[in-house]
C-alpha cells in the first residue's frame, strides 16, 4: 500500500479540512457522550466499513453526512474515492475502535487499522448527530502510526 496518499482533488481536500476543523472544536474526554451515543457512533463506522468490504456503494454512502454527500455527489463517486484515496479504510485487515469523544452532537472516533503489509494507521473519523437523531460521518483523516503511541 502506498505510504503517500497523493492526487487529492479539491473536493477531497475540502472534505479533509472539514474533518480537521471538526476535531479542533471537540473536547478531550467522552464526558459529553452518553454510552448509547458512543455505541451508535462505533456501529455507524463499523457498518460503513462492512459496506466497503462488500463493495456496497449505496449502503456505505448512506452513512455519510450531508456535507460529504454534497461534496462527493454520488455513491459510486464515494466508493471510488475511498477505494483509491483511502485504501486502508476500504480494506483494513484488522480494526480496533477507541472510545469516541465529543459533545453537543459532534464526535470524534479514532480507529486503529492494520493494512495488508502489517502497517498500522489511525483513521480519525468526525461524526455529527443529525436532526433525525442518527449519527453520520462528516470526515475521515488518516495518519500512519509510525512513532505514534496507540
């Protein structure tokens, strides 16, 4: 797997900026999330990963928040973006979910992912509770875990 993720389109860079800005405004403890919210957040990310594993573009796209849906445009574009720009998210060989943190309808979830070469990555997901009370993914940033305590 490529160690560098290059060739981001303007839309993908915008998507990452939304994720980074979301991470900056969240607290560093889980105190603001109920156990039910924490469980639902993990379930949403796991369900999207399961959809990627089955190449189910429509289902994977259904877990994306409106900002992502607007930026990417279609389920097919979304799956292609993940397949080519987020290879580890598309096909992790192992995942470990950390405890979600956040409050006021915003959350961050870090997921430790191992790729096919045994390299460890940290996928940092940002999520937002929608008016319908369901959690949806607003962004995902990847960092190789070299030198990072996980």
